[in-house]
């Protein structure tokens, strides 16, 4: 049976990509709630009722059970009953279909079957004949569909569903499209992250992970950092937390400290915890900081980000968050520590290359940690996240059990 549903017109804001567009390699991550919404069903009662009594029955019903499941059609013509239910519901094969409608009563938790029988028996539509329609239990999706496509799928499988504009479980499709359009040369920046990762591994000072941070307003690479957890300082100590993303965030921080915005009444500019630019002592400290930062960057990047140092100002509004709405490109899916650091820094979007099935914090799909840190309702910041689909031979080593 062909399902004819005309209530989906929500796709107009979705970005249409050319066949050859590199953006087709970007696979948006599904949020944890989206994944849960896609699989959870709930048992509900349904009964066939005479269509001429539908309005009376519906208003009587509203008096005894709460209205819920608003993403599902309350009254459904037999021709719209999905194929898998046709036999079970004993749907009449041909017209006159309009004589009956299937009423989605409510979740079985909201009323007992006995009480529902009694309710039906007292309705004028059935009290005269003394027979009540068969009460049937079916499983339907418990939460709203997140896209028109999902509503269509559910309508064909469970029960006619309604897709309302928006996405209660993740970013609105138009936000995803808009953010996708705003990505600055993702193909080259993911490549830079991978090359930085390869350099880190080759140097022996870190594992093969790389991170690049880009300012979408200027297109500038603000930081490119390789993992450095194996690097020893003069005392022979290494820092196991020197992950690529943490180092890249730190580089952005150093840049911003180098051009701090706090101005005293005497026009002196604060650069570091109460130290001001015009104080002689401060300028020495700043130079040290900036030089140190420059050196780190030089050894971690392969030229694209070289020549940029902490003294270069950008014109972003100083809102107190280090990476507000910046774009982050990672060779690998970050660990929980780096994922939370990106979140707290308020990045705008993240693209990563290789999924880290055992340790990655961004994916919510089955088979991993299923944390979906990029978009969770209990966290006070969310960002859009994609995985860059590697072409043949482009896949990087995944270091399965390691935190990236
Ligand atoms: Zn990490």
C-alpha cells in the first residue's frame, strides 16, 4: 500500500549540496537524544470507531485521559494504516473506508483496558447496539520524529506521524545547514590536522593526533597542535594531559592573553593577572610568553599557521570565552577531557576524522561510549559536530584504546 502523506514541507531549508562538493564528506553526528528517540516505542490502545461519531467520542475521551502523543495522528483512515498493522487491526480492504476511523486512544499506562471498555460501552455510538469495538494494543514511537524523513518512515512502519518544525532532540536542520555553510575550507583544515598528527607521531614527542582551530570571521588558523604527551621537560617529566585539542585551546588562550582587552583608567592594558602592558616588567613577561607560544606553534605546524604569533590581534568580541564559536578540526575524535574542554571553551563546531570507538566522547552511536558530549540538554553549551569521511587510503591509525 502506498502511504500518501502530504504534511511534510520542512525540507526547504536543508542545504542542497552539489554532487562533487567536498562537504558531502561531512557526516553530522546524531545526538544522544536523537538516537534514543529513534528507537523507543510505547504501547497504546487503538479502536475502530464509526467516523460519524468521531468528534463526540474524541471529546468524551479528552475528559478521562490526558492528551499525549501529539506527534501521532489521533484519527486515521483505514487507507493510512501502515502495512505491518493491516492484518492485526483487521483493516477493511476496500471502501467504504470512510465508515470507520482508527482512534489512537492513549498509552496503555494511562487507562486500564477494563476502564476503556466501560467508557466505550457508555458511549451513544455503542450503547444502543450493546457491542463495543475490539480494543487493540500497538507499539508506537514514544517521542517526536526529528525530521520529515523519519516521520515518513514511522508513518509507514508504526502509525501516521506528524513532523513539526524543529528538532527537540538536537540542532534544528537549518542550524546544521547554516553551520555547514560557514565552515572555512574544511577539506584543507582536516588535512592540516592530520598532517599535524603525523608530525607529532614522527617527532616521538606525542601520539598521532592533531588539532587545528580556525576563526570563521577571518579564516585564520589560530592554532595547530599535535599531541605532546610523551614530550619531557628539563626535569624529565612528561605531561599525560598534553592532548592535541588541549594544546590548541591553550594556544588560542596565549594569543588572546597577548592582546588582552582590559584597560585601566590610565589607559594601561591588562595582559596577565593584574600586570599591565605599559609596566616594564610586564612587557618582558609578554615577550617570553609570546615567544614561547610561537616556538611551540612552529614545531607543530607545517607552514600554514606559521608566521602567526600571539601579538596578532583579531577583531573578535572579547566575551570571556576562549574559543567562542571558533571551528575545530581534529584528526581523531577527542576524549572526554578534550571534549569537555572544547565545550567549556564554547567552540562553534567540530569536525573530526577518525572515530575513536572506545574512548571518543562526541559520538552517541552504539558501539562506543555513547556520550554525545557535543549536544546534551544538561550541559550549558552545545556545538555542531561532523565526522569527516575519509576517502580510500586516507584513514588514519585509530589507536583504539587510547584517549585522543
Ligand atoms: Zn584528549
